C-alpha cells in the first residue's frame, strides 16, 4: 500500500477544511508514517518558494531555502500543537529562516512582484481593469517601507488574518494592525494618481477583487 497516496486522499475528504486535513496528515507522520510528510511538502512547497523569492537572488537559493524549511518543519513537527493552522506554523518557520539566513543578499522584495494573482470574475471589461489594477498595486506596494510591505503582502496576497501575520512575523498584534492600516493609507495615496483605479479600489474595501497565491 502506498501510504503517501493514502494520506493524499485525506485532502479529498468531504467535510474537512484545509486545517483539519493538514492536522490529519501531521498526526499520521507523528504516528510513524513518515512518508505522509510528502503530502504536506507537495501542498505547501510553492507557497514557501514564493516567500523565498522575496529574499533570495536566484532560483537555486530559493530551492535550497524550500528544502531547508521543510527539513526544519519535519524535525520540529512534534512541537506543532494545532493552536494555529499548519500553514501559519510552517510560514513562521519559513519567515524566520529567510530573515536569519546568511545567504540573504538584498532587501526584502514584495511578493507582489512574482506572485501569480488570479482574477475570478467573468466580465471581460472587469478582468482587463483588474489586470491594470494589479500592475498599479504591484508598483504601489513596492514603494512601501519594508516593515509595511511584508505585512500587506501576507494580508492581501496570502489572505492571512492579522493574528496569523502576527504569528508568522512574531510581531505584536497591534503592531500588525498599525502596519497594515498605515500601508493601506499609503497605497491609497499612491493609487490616487490614477482616478479610475482609485475609484475602483474604493467601491467596497481597499481591494475588492480576490488575490491569491497558488499552491
């Protein structure tokens, strides 16, 4: 029996959200089925790689980074208590590894530069406008101070909650809220230069269209 494939099937179970699926696989690994960890690697390696692109100059370093993060996660899996989703726990390891890495060559670069962003609407005109907005947002995000940029990236492009961002960055929750509030304010100022985009991004929330990082 292929135990990795067996636990990959957990991801197809009805009634289980991502957090519960991850928890089931983690339990399997801790109970001796070490091969099941490959399921978690397959699920999250692209997300970790995308974070690596924000810190490292080339793909080789990013690939080494992913391997390093996954090895650390595997070694530390016994400390995972499911108090937060596995994805948050893993991203905290990834973030700390990137920050502390001796390989870091340059300043933080926004995830928005390399992130594949998906538009889920059906209207062609809306889709075209959305593409224009994405370009403007990417440029605007790159003008933010680094400490704001990482928070706004995790908030919009990884769809993380304030609490999860605080867990990943190990910054106080109020600091995260303040950084994101100020980042949004700065982004509004940057986006005012294009009236169409500015009005569109203020219909409901700061960015009414869904943005996601693909796994």
